[in-house]
């Protein structure tokens, strides 16, 4: 029988996936989110964020910066990520 991932382990795994991205800009943006709102997401939010992390970094960057509209299922989360990030630290 395969055990389900515990919530603390899932949050830690998602945090690690957030800070080790393919491009530096996404490292910075997603680290801010992972260290802020991520631990407070409900299970559905964690599921959505997990799916979001499977997207291409260049697409994510364009969505977060508003260069390209994010797919509908990610729209609100991309807005939260954008609102949470401060380039000044």
C-alpha cells in the first residue's frame, strides 16, 4: 500500500521546487511565494501550485510579468504570485 504524502512533506517539496528553477528570475519570484503564502494554501491550492510548477519557466515568467495572459486555471494564483513578489526584497 502506497502512503499519501504528508502535508508538511508536500509543502517542503513544493518549496524546494520553487527555489530551484531553470531561470534565475523564476527562482527569485517563486522563492518569495514559497516563503510567503505557500504554507497557508489549502489542499486544492497546493494541488494547483504543484501543477503550475510543471509549466515551463519561460511561460511562467511571461504570465507573472503580464507579457502573456496566464491560462484561466492559473489566473488567480499567478496574480497572487505577482502581488507577493517585490523586486526590492
